[in-house]
């Protein structure tokens, strides 16, 4: 099965458009991301309250270094997240990618082609799966290393899961709304255009 089309084939209509740069969309997306972060933080904090033996003390230099490492990890994470989207798109299409950052999100797209639903889902969930598999074990390790390291890794995990809200929403649309395998998406990065063949595929 083909992963993409260079031109939009005949019989397709634009059924859905979303723009993460749009004020309301960007705001709602970030509020959801924040809510997910809070839930991850709340759940992850439970062992900190249960385990009374934990010692949170850390010398000031170590605390500062931990904070710097944490800030750097956040930046590295954002870059890697987009690179994993890009790697998936590249493997599936070999086409030109676009990367960028807007006020509401970082993004990666493949703007010049129309990607089939299956390939789009793979590119969407690739960072979610990759970094969940990395950051959950890291958080567990950090818990046993030092509770402060654990808190910082938990924030990173929360940022990751919250930051995947846009990817999650698009995946949801493909799994629940645009279920036909002929569905095509043009992903410019911040904007997604979904094209379908059947009229009944909409709404
Ligand atoms: Zn993403």
C-alpha cells in the first residue's frame, strides 16, 4: 500500500482543517497539555507522599547542576520529539520535511505531499511511544537515585505526555472519525488538512 500521493487524486474533498497557530486552537491545545502535566505530576507524586523515608536534601551546587541538566533535557526533548516525527515521515515518504516553532508548539511536517492515514498515524505516535518507553524507566531509575531527580524527571515525563496532546488529538481523529484507509492528510507542520473520498466520512 502506498504511503502518500504527490498530487491530490480526483474525487477527494477537504473535510477537516486545523491550525495550531490559530489563537483558540493553540490555547485549548496548551490548556489540555497543562492539564495532562498536572495529572502526571499528581499521580507521580503519590510515592513521594507514601514513602516517609525519603530524604530530599541536596547540596546547592548539585541542585543547580540538576536544574541546568533538567533545562537542557527539556530543550533536547523538544528537538528529539520533532526529529522522531521527521524520521518516521522520511522513512515512509522520502520527501522534503519542514521543522519549526510557533507560539503554541514545535512542529514537523511534510508539506508538499498527501500522506495516507496509516503512514500519518505512524508518524504521529512515533514520539509518543519512543519517549514514553524512555522516560518512564528513567523516572523509575531517578526515583531510586534521589527524590529531587525523580521530581525533575517526572516534570519532563509530564511535559512529554502533555506535549503529545496535538499528536494524540490527530491520532484520535484518524482512529475514530476518518477511519477510511483512503483518507489523506497534508501536514504542513502547524496545519493539518484532511481529505476524504467518501462524503459520509465527515463530521
Ligand atoms: Zn509531536
